[in-house]
């Protein structure tokens, strides 16, 4: 059939579709979980953690999974941010 892409492209499109569906499902769960956490813990705890967590996770995963080299400044920033969030959480 002339309008169908080659098999390799169809397989790649299928993987992208499955990956997109998984990401979409995770994102659809994000709002109810975030609202529930805010209800139980308060926004002064949940919002700083929600903002900082992706940044720290990306740095750590980038280092250990993808072998990215993180400088001492990057590690120090990661530790300072985690410490700041810890202080925010412990102060309430």
C-alpha cells in the first residue's frame, strides 16, 4: 500500500505512541495527587518540593543513567536546594 510508512517507521511510531500514552497517564494523575497533597500537607510544603524534585531528579538521573559529568558547583547547588526544602518542611 503506497501511503503506509515502512515497517521500521511504524514500529518507531508505535513506541512513541505507547510512551506518549504512559506520559499522558502520569500527567493526568499529577493534578489530583498534587491537590490531595496540598489538602493534607499545605501548599507551603508541597509546592517547594514539587518545584525542586524534578530538577534534582534530572540532575541525579543524568549523572548516574546517562553518565553526565556534574561539576562541584552543580552538586553543591543540588545539596543546597535539598537542604533548603528540608528546612522549609521542618519549619512548619
